[in-house]
């Protein structure tokens, strides 16, 4: 046998051994999740992204944190996480944030509805039901085009598909009332028809990025598409897998998953401009955590093949863990924005923590956690 061929075989065997030797351990996943959750709660009122005051507890930034925190609370061996979330809901009388139609201000509803499932307290969901009933009776008739009057009264930016649709889907599942699902489907399809690139199978952040190029590549913002990908899983969790609605979302999910697999960086994260790895080498952990979450979820649900997608999840999770400090702060979270930009090792954001905890919840299951 030729020496080069022997070397190739030995290299393959060595890589296989190392991959097996470094198998992710469920108890280690829980430990790092706990460290990150505890750090974030202790630093909940810190200033982020140049803010002059802490994010409002009902702001979308914290809403995304709660989406992950409630997943962690269900795994944790301590009720303090549920108690922390309930205290926030009670303080604000289970109301959504202040803008009636704006999807970002509906995000916190995901946490409210999950807490209702645990505690069965109608007060936890009544304000959300009342507001959504109003929206259905007085639907926004504005354009999805950017910079038109009241344009964000509808879901005309891709992040919105994480913020609001899962709330509508959860409300449908909890109440059994078809009207919530029907409204969500109509609006989601309108946004997808408008923002989804049928060639790249990714979403533009909003209309203003269509036709623009960054170093010769189309601009697909990593976190924005991460929001969409995670939102798809959170919606499908509420639907009957045999329903036409579920199959619609699964179709989008599979197309995105295939693309996401193709563009993962060798380091395990995803570039801030998804098609421009060479121009954005800095890691970004909020979008990357949501891709890791979504891919792991798909394997756990039998939608994705583990042999094809498993290594991407492993690389993604290990990369995310490597950016957690010994105290539990997740670094390299891009500040608030709407486009590819910069991130720093010593800077974080609450929504990054939420994405990380979401990822951990599915990675834990994938590697045998109960």
C-alpha cells in the first residue's frame, strides 16, 4: 500500500477517534447552561450595546432571553428560574410591551404562555389573548415595503418571525381556537413571499437589503436568519406534524437547514454576513447559537439526518461553549443592529444568552440527556 494512502487512512482513523473521545456529555451541557443562566440573572440590569439604561424587562431583547431561560428552567433542578420568570410576569401584570402591533413587543408572550402551561393561571395569558383578539378584529393593512407609513405594524423584517408568530402558535395550541393559527399563517406567508430568497433559501432582513451587495455577495444577516430558524422550530413545536401548516413550515425549515449546513465556518460558528465568511471572520454567538439550536432540534425530531447534520451541531455547540467566560458570560454577541457588523470577546447581550440556552436544551437531548 502506498505511504500516502496509509497516511490518509491513519489520519481518518485518528480524526474518528478524537471525535468519539470528545463526545459531548449531557451533564457538562447542563453545567455550562447553569453557569450562563446564573451569570445572566446576576447581571440582568447591566447596560448593553451602549445603552444608557437597562433594557426594559418586557423589551424584545429580554423576551428572547426568556425564550431560552424557560427552556432551561424546565431542565434545571431548581425552581428559582421559574420563580424569577414568574416574578417578572407578575410585576408587569402579564402584559405585553407597549406597542400594540409591533412584533418585537409580543416576544415576551412566549414566556407567559409557557408559564401558563406549568401553572394553569389564566391571568398569565388573558392580556395576550385580549391584545391578539383586538389585532385580529383590527388588522394592520399597511405595506410590507420598508419606510412606508406604519410598516412595522406587520412582520416586514425577518426578526419579527421569531418574535410574534410563536406566540400566535402557542395561543392556538393552548386555546384550540383556529383563528389564532389562521391569522399567523396568513401573515407569515406574506412575509416569506416578500423576504425569502428562493435561490439562497435565506431571508433578507428587510426590503432595504434587497439588491444590495457586500463585497460582491448578497447580504443575509446571520442573527436575522437565526431568529427565523429558531422561530420555525418554536412554531412547529405547537403544530400537528400531519397538518398542512406544519408541512409548510417544515418545507422552509429543511431548505434553510441545508443552506446553513453548507455555510458553517470551519471554526463552527456562522459568519455575520452568511455568504461572506472571508470578510467577517469574527465569531458571532447569538445567530450561531440559534442555528445550533435549530439543527439539533431537527435531528431530535427526526426531520434531519444525524449522520449529515450531527457534526455541524457538535462543532457549533463546542464553538459557543468556547466563548463562555469562566464566570458564565457569553462573549462575541453582536450588539443591537440590523446588519452584519462587529462583535467582541468581552461584550454580550441578553438575547445571546437566550439563544445559547435554547441551543443547550436541544444539544442536551441529542446527546442522551433526560
